[in-house]
C-alpha cells in the first residue's frame, strides 16, 4: 500500500491520508474516538500507539487522523505514513455501516427510536448530499437517534473536533433537512 497524499482538512488538528488501496470496504466506515474501541483492529491499535493521535476514521481509501494540538505534526505524519504503507490492504474490523451489501436493509441500520420512515429519508438525504462532502474533508456523520423532531448526530473523523462542524456545518445540515424533509426538524450533536 502506498500513501498517495496527505491533505489538510478544515479541522486544524486533523489530516487525511489517501492511499492507493482500500482501508475499508466501499461504503463502510470505521471510527475510533479512543484506543479501547479499536481492540479488534490491528492497524488502528498501531496508529493509536503513535504519541499525539486522538481519533481515527477509516473510509474507502483514506484514513483521517486527529491529533492533539501539542503533537509534532511532521513526526506523526511520518509514522502514520510508514504504518499505512506497511499495512496489508485488507479490512480488519467490522464496519459501522455497510451501505453496499446486497442484503443491506436501511431500516436495520437505523438508530432506535423515532419514526423509521423519517429516519430512512433523513439517512438517504445525508448519504446523497452530506456524507460525500464530509468525506471529502476527511470526516463522516452518524445518526444517533430521532426523538420527536430532534435529530441527534455524531461527527466522525476530521469533523469530530472541527470548530466549524459545531456551528456552520451543523446549521447547514439542519437547513437542508428542514427544506427537504420537515421544516420543524432540529439537529443537535449527541
């Protein structure tokens, strides 16, 4: 595997490492906010061993690494690049979502609570218009639940600790959902 580029993201503490081989199956993601969550993922465990790494997000052919503000960015980037290039291109951990599987049932992947039909429409719109844009910036989005007209989301990857995701991006998502799904929807972070 080869790291084809290292790209900055809108999050000043995250970089996106693009590879020439998949790090996740198409349409699948893996997100780890803490090393304990990566017990079954050898690559993620190795990356978390690098001082300064806070979170990891794997999607298709990239890995987004969020680092502490005190981290030595060049040293971390060099170590991440070495680990990724030494990695055999195979998916080691279970996905958080498999959107391409032949037996994929979107209702089974939805969070508990809320109107399943509305959650399905929300996720379809997010899949079509929001998640690709977030992935372009090294991030992702997980729907955590729907209570009444309040949608709870969790950002992944670069979006997880990005200052703009808690304000501008959140409002843009809410505005999109209000105009396309239901004008009374409120989006909040879980």
